[in-house]
């Protein structure tokens, strides 16, 4: 069975803009997780919340990866380990 991209699903949460910051994305993701874990969402809202959560998770991972990449650049070119020898 072929995998369906969430961006192609009709009425998907992808239509909502992504947050401006990592912190805002993480806060929204945490709220969604609480709603999903509560078991109180109707099925159609459950699917929409799951799709939005997947988009937020990707956003947060991308932001963290960008910061990690910047740190690697700094470690490799600007910062030198300090030896007290």
C-alpha cells in the first residue's frame, strides 16, 4: 500500500501555518499530545490533530537540527578545546 503524504490529504493540518519559533511549536505540540492522550477527541479531529502534530514535530526537529549544525560549525572553526596541561 503506497504511503500518502499528509500534505496531500484533503483538509489536512498542513494548511495551518507553522509557528514562528521553536518554543511556540513545542508548546502547541505538547498541547496536542495531551488532547490525543485524553482519548476524548472524535475520530475526524483525532486524525487532524495527528497530522498537525506530525507537522509540528517535523518543524521542531528541523529547528533543532539547524541549531545543531550551527554548533558543529562553531566547534569546528571558532572554538578550540581548552587543555589545562
